[in-house]
């Protein structure tokens, strides 16, 4: 009798062990995320198993695993990346009414299949010694194609998803023809061939290679924190952060976000993790370590970021537009000569 019951007991024990975990595929590169996972385990008793890697590599892994994939959550940066995963059919709608009540609709994917847990602004960094206050008045992304900025601007390459999403937002706002005209003028104003990461652009402005750079806001906080070295602290202190498009639609906003995968087996635990990240305590913890902006309005960003201003206009465009127009943005940038 006991022998015949053994398979049943084994199955029950196995299901209980698997019910107390959640499996995350992540392309986020923040060491501080490890603390988030540990805090979640301590609060809920749910173990988090993490597979980290390049976003495209993780997507290929999902494809190869198919229905046998153990992944419950895909955690990444940029709405354009989340759109790609949704387009491949790997997400399901997020079922947490609590999470959906917190996050504005423009920071979610179609059918609520992915959701923001933090925001980042793609802003302008400038050298106050070479850029006059009058030049900054009502400055927009669109203005950077004007001749007055010739040989004064730096930005990273067109194969970067952050730039692709920025251009996609311009396509959504102005159409392909007008955005392509802008891109050609913008590229002609570059002080050097696109190279390096966002911090390299800020360093270029600090070192006098250019007067303006476009980069994500959180890199500024990271540089000022000293985590990247004293030379980058010195560089960050030589530049200032500026929010463009304040007289019209607002500064370009992107996200860090996640979605529950369609073959997830730990759906309840996945939704609990999302709710955990959107709690006031965890929002504060995240932004103070990653230097991103919180989704919750009553949580303040890190002082390094807050020092550049908190009262600024955000573009309320649906961030899924960045994925919708991604392929058009890539082709447009190529035609404009954006390397």
C-alpha cells in the first residue's frame, strides 16, 4: 500500500517545492537587482531563480525552449525590447489589478502584456561654458537639426535601442517624411562619428569634444555616485542636464519593465513580484540604486537626479509606439547616414 502511494506523495512534494519559486530571465545589468530578489524572498518566502544575459540571446533561448521553458518573467529595459518579445507572442496579460491600478496606461504594453517598473528620460547634457542660456530656451530634440548646432552634438550609434526608440517617438509624433528630414539635419550636426555608450557622450561634452550630448538620465546619477570612477565624477560635474521639449509634448520617457510569459507555471508568484516592485519601499530602493525615475509619483528619485529638477513635462506618448515604429526608425536612420 505504502509503495503504491509513493508516486503520489512524490508528485505532491515536487509540486509544493516548485510552487514556492519564480523564474526570471533578465537582461538588466544592475547588481542592485540581486538585493531586490533577496528582499522579495525574505518578505514572501518565494525563491527567485535568475537567468541573466543579453536580451536577444534570452529571446533565442525562449524560442529554443518553447513550451518547456521554465521562465515566468522577462525583465528588461526599453519599451522597444518589450514590444519585440510581445510581437513574438511570448507574453500573457498581467492579471494583477493592483499593478494595473498603479502604472499609467501609457507605460504599459498592448493588452497589458508588459508593464513599467521604473522610468528613464532621454535628455540633453550640455557644457554651461559653451552653451548660452538663450540657446537652451525652449530647446527641443527637433531643434538639434538646425544649423546653429553644426559640429556641436554627440550621440551613440543607430544600432542602440535607446536611439531607435527616440526616433520611433519622433515618427509617431511627426511622421516618417518629417522625421527623416530631421535625422539628416541632425546627423550633419554631429561633432564626431557615433561611438561609445551614453557615458562616453557625457564625457565628450565634459572634455570639450562637443557642446551637447543626448543620453539617458540615469547615467548622470551613476557617474556622480562615484561607482564609475573619480574621472567620471569630475566629468559629470562639468556638465548639466537639460529637459528638452518643455514647451510642447515633453521630454522623451522610456522604461524598465517586465511581463509574465505565456508558458509561465508560477503566475501568482510572478504577479506578486510585480506588485512587490511597485511598492513604495521597493520603488525607493530601485531608484536609489539604479538612478532611474520611479513610477510612483510620491517617491523621489535619487538626489543626484533630483538636483537637475523635478518639475518637468514628460511626453505621455504610449511607450508601445517605440516598438510599433522600431523597424521604420532603423531604416530611416540608415537612410539618413546615422552610423
